[in-house]
């Protein structure tokens, strides 16, 4: 289950919540820029959210950069936005087909 998170005066695009405790399990920050690949410390909302919720890692989209960087003890995995969008779309369709009994 994923949600949009509005953090005090800041936001994180997507978070995954534990269905029982509603504690955050993961976070994704959608950026349409490579700027944050070079300046991960500017991801203040995401980093603050991760620290406050004891998340050791998060995903950040970029235009075409990919890789892993560490900032404030948080592992940031950068994925091109087009790739991330494709993966989310494909996973959504697979899950829908499974619910409909079309996949084994």
C-alpha cells in the first residue's frame, strides 16, 4: 500500500506503509531533474522524513542519472524517471491481472 506523505511544510511523493502498524516502510521522491543527483543534501524533505521514521534508504528519480549515493546516513538510489514509471506501471498491471485470476 502506498501513500502521498505531507510532512510539516514539506512533502515526499510516495511512501509505503505497513498495513498493520501504518509505520513507513519506504519512501520515493519524484524529481524531474538531475540536480539532486549532484546535490543530494538538497533533498531536505526526503532526508528529514527518512531520519524521523528510521528509514535507512529511499528512492529518488532523475532525468537520466542512476546510481547510489549516501547522505546523512541515508542510502539514496537514483533511477531515471522513465524507468521508474515503466516499472510501477508494469507491476500495477501484473497485480491487477493476478487479482483477476489471469496469472498463475
